């Protein structure tokens, strides 16, 4: 095995460890009504304050139906709200609610 192959293998292992540690951390810190995936979706939305289902699909690397289902669950739980895009009324933006700041902002 070449040095480059060994380096790539070690980097993959290291990234896997980081993802595992992050998932374990999330389990202990987030509200009980959120799954780790839902928390990651909220976290991904925090940077801009809004997103779209399409963007979340790419970021989370999940299918569009699964992403839509999880977004709808987060809307039901009060963490997300859908609003029309001001530039294109056909598009829907997903925005964070005050509940996120109250519950997850503490983490």
C-alpha cells in the first residue's frame, strides 16, 4: 500500500471518529424530542437562518422524500416554519423559529 493510500485510509478513519463523537455528543445535548438527524438539519440551517428542502437534501446527503418528511416533522414540532421566497413565490424557504433559540441556543 502506498503512502498516499495509507494517508487516505487514516483520514477516512479520523473523519469517521469525528462524526461518531459528534453524534454521541448530540445525543446527550439536544432535546429528547429531536433525533440526531433533525438536530443536524437545524444546525445546517443556523448559518443563514433559512434554507430550502433541496439544499438540506444535498447537505445531509439524504433523499428528497426523507428530507421532506423530516422537515415536516420539525415544522410540526415547532422548530421550522415554511415561508415563500421573496424573490420567487413558487419556492419555499425553511426558517428557524424562536423555539430553536430557546431550546437549542442553550447548547
